[in-house]
C-alpha cells in the first residue's frame, strides 16, 4: 500500500472513516467555523457511503480493519486535536465512578450531509483505574483511537461460543499512548478491554452496527477474561451481564 506524506495526507484520506468521525465530533461543540462545515459534511457523506458498503459486505471486515489501521498510523494527533478543539470538547466532564463516560456528538443540519448516518461515534472519558470493561461484539466493526492519556489495552480472538462461556485467546496486551489505535471485527480481535492508567484518559470510538443486515443480533457481549485456562493459551471466559462486568472490571 502506498505510504502517504504528511502534506498529502489531508488530500488523500478523504475516505478515512476515522478522520471523518473525528471531524464529526468537532460539530458537537462548534469547534469549526462556518466555512469549514460544508467541507467536513462532504467528507462525512463519503464515510457514510463507506459504512453502507461495509454493511453490504462490499468491503470485508478484516479489510476495513487493515485500512483503518493504516490510516490511523498516518494521523498527526496534535494537528487533529487542534482541529477538534479538544479542550473545549472535553471541558467539565463528569467522570463516572465505574466504567466510561460516553460523550455523544450531534450534527447540525449541513448541506451535503445525510440526515441518517450508518456509522456511529462517541468519545469515551475515563479516570485513572476505570475501564472500558472486557466485552466482545456481535455483528459490529469498531475502532479505538487514544486521544489523550494512557491505557492498558488488551484484545482477544473470539474462538468459540458456548451457552454460558466464550472461548478466547489473547492477541494484544500492552500499553497504549495518545495517537495509538486498535480495531475490532467479528473476524479478528473481537474482544477488548481498556483500562485508564493516567488521571484522565480519552478514547475516540467509531462503530458500524449490523455489518450483516441479515443477522438480527448486534452489540456488546460482556465476559470475564480471567477464566479457566485451557491448552494453547486459550481461556474459557464466563459470560456476564453489564452490571456484573462493571462491578468487577469497571
């Protein structure tokens, strides 16, 4: 794949789902001037079409992960935070005692931007020691970008489903710093768990639900990754409800 220069990045990544969603969040707090919104709207319209293609299986989920990760590696986070006006976006955040606080953006009505978008987005705000608790996903494609602060991030492949358990295997276990990222799909690194290791920490999340519209279920599946150790590094992880997961790991 061609490697983009920093100068060409802004021109060549108009199809970047991650970058567009960052711009989308800016609309929440009016971070952009009026002259910028129509341009961002056109970018977001293209993101929406990419999401439609993903749901229509014109793009494979693992290909989507690869493309988002490649684009994420080219992001100049300092520049993106300036575009985002991050301090204004995150001012006076009431952090939760358990788990993450989700900050949701709402788009203004802008010419060229569809009123019904296929992809979703949110910024997760966490204080030190709090987690986006361990969970897998059904029928979803998701990306995390660390905006500020540090995290301990863990991913697992979802190998097999049982009525009360999920068989998983660790794939990623490391520190994540600002500008770093990870992705999830039904086919790779399906389970993740991120714990804030600094006083305040923020993640930008994008998600495409109902990747396969013919599959009725979608959403999170909470688990306990500290389960029975099996052969070859596998783990039999008990399924949890949301309250149980937040009480133990939030």
